[in-house]
C-alpha cells in the first residue's frame, strides 16, 4: 500500500514538473537511497503511470508523459467546451463529405 502511495506521489510531482531532481523526490517520499528511488520510478514506468528517462548522471527524472490523477472541478467546463468544439468540427467535416 505504501508503494502505491509513493507511486501516486511521483505522478503528482510529474504532472507539474517535467524535470524532477532525485533529491526532491527522496525528500518528498522519504526514500534514503538512490537505488530504491530508481526502482520505484522504474515500477511507475512499467505500470504505465509515466513515460520518461532517468538521468543518472545529473540525478534527475525527465518526464515525457504522465497519466492524469484527478479532474479538478474547474477543469470540467474546459473539457466540456473542448468536446463541444470537437463535436462541431466533426459535424462540419461529415457535412462536407
């Protein structure tokens, strides 16, 4: 259970930062050594929670993609608007065919 919570914490950090230092993750997750942190990050990648690259030389995680955890209430209106725009565009395209 603790591992899953740490994975979700990495996902949360990755959603706002595309370059995360090992030090900040170790502090946030209370992980004492780099090996344990890298193993946890690799588990996140294999689980499909994020796509990225471990930069062992600079001790950073470079995030390419991350799954969304939650939809915040303010985001629902934006998503609905985007879907409506997509529907309108699709309808116009179908009408043109």
